[in-house]
C-alpha cells in the first residue's frame, strides 16, 4: 500500500471502480451500497448501509459474501465508523472506534480477508492525528477495492495460461465478480480462459445449501454471455468419470502457510474426486487470502451456520419437523490434492510451505 492518495488520484480510482460491469460494492453519495446477494437472480437491489453495525450485519447475513468482497466491505465499514465517531468527539474517536472494529472483524470467522482489511486500516488509524479521518480512510478503502480488481485481472491471465485449448472446467460456489471487488478469482480465470479460447465449456456446481452456484455464478456468467451448465453437487464425480472436464477451478477463503485451502463446503469432496479421476485442481485467490500465521488447515476456523439453511428451501421447511441438521459452510482441502495455487504474486505448483513462502516473498 503506497502513500495516501491525492484528491485527483482518488477520483481516478473511483472511476476505475465504476467501470466494472458487476459491482457488488459501491461507495456512492458518501455512503455504502451493497448489492443484495440474498435475492439474486430474481431481483437486483442495492441496500444503503448507514453505519458500521449495519455493515457487520450485512456480512453476517450474506447480503455481501465471498472472501475478498467482505474484506472490501469491512474497509468501507471502517470509514462509516470513523465518520460517526469523529463527529461525536474529534478528540477521542480513535479510542471510541475500537469496539466497532472488533465487532466488524468477527462478523464471519473463516475468510481471512475480513480480518486482514480491518487490521490493515486499524494500523493506519493509529497514525492519524486529530484531523477529519474520513478522506484518508476512504482513499485506503478504495485502494483496497481497486487493488483487488487489479489482482483478479492478473490472476485471470496467470491461471488461464495453464489451461489447454478448448478445455472444459468445473467451478464450485461463486468466486466471481460478486465475491470480490469485481471480475472474480476463479471466474476471472474462466473469463480470461473463455476470451482466449482455452475454455470451451463451463460447469458450475449448484452449491448446496445456499446455491451460490445456481443463483450467483450462473447469473454473472450469463451477464457476460458465457454459457454455463449447472450440475447438482453430487454429479461432479460422475461428470469427471465421463472424462468431461480437465480442470476444477475454485476460490478460497483462507490459504494456510502449508498450502491447505479453506473454501466452500463441498470443495474438499470435489478435490478428492478430481484426484481420483486425474482432473487437475486449481485454487485462485489474492495474496490477502494467504494466512502465513496459520501453519495448516487444522488451524482455520470453520463457520457453522443456521440449521434452517439446510432444513428449508426458499423459506419453506422441506425436512420433517423432528429432524436436525449440521451445516458447516466451509471445508479444508489439503495441499496434496491441489495442483496449483494462483495469486497475483505468481503461481505455486504442488503447493507446500516452501512454495507458498517463496511466492509471498516475491
Ligand atoms: O459463504 P460464502 O458465499 O461467502 O463462501 C464463498 C466462498 O467459499 C468462495 O469460494 C470464496 O470466498 C472465494 S471468493 C473469491
């Protein structure tokens, strides 16, 4: 992160952000707007988010989701908190904002990007004097946002270069523009691969129970006229058995120092199936998703969400009344099942601690 932007530089970052065709997060008219991903694809609605507690609730409730997107949202949430606390008391705001930042940081536990963004911007707060902090913090949030899009475009090129002509690929969950600042990680590679003629066919797991695949991935690929075939999650192994796909391409919520990867529940079983069938497995994530403080996947907290996400569909209960459910929403894919991890800093084949360390130091 370079020095804080001038007003002109800030304006040009804002215009870069405005060029993205799918914008899950907007800073407009001095406020935060989030595309409500709970109601896509049926409705395209932006919610106005007025304060830091509403920002944290939007993250917990999955108005906005996807590791990079919740990190960026949190950065804007800090701007909202600073504006409020500075207006209340310009001399004590730096202390008064601390509980807000803690609350925001723990809105969801698995994606490290959320904690990364809050910690990054908190360190800047410690250096600010008693002038209005909003312009500086907003510049940093917009820089985090723009850097994420730039990283995605770079990863798109790096990842697509690994794919042979006319390949078929399978993706899981939504690691697209909706899950990031724009363009996407796994879907960034798919966008670049389709443009270059390397990818001829895209399959998307529907991704039970929240249906990120059928609701979000299918919607955003359709916006770009990229044909996609949905499959039930349980069909992935059978698709591989037919020799129908060459690559599985997914995002990540956190990559441990040894290359173990946390991602949407079902990623692990897809990786096991890919390994069994000789299908290659690619993880695409910005370096802000790499957590060098966590030695292996065993140290990554896995979020468990409400049973109703499994027991009900569209608000209507489908399981019998007396039945309970277990709903972990992420799993860990061990490094040995991964062929390649792509970040904007480079590509790590057969990831392990050495490879990840070299890539992060690059
Ligand atoms: O529960 P979600 O929808 O936030 O889970 C999202 C994922 O698992 C994504 O694959 C991951 O965050 C990478 S997004 C680029």
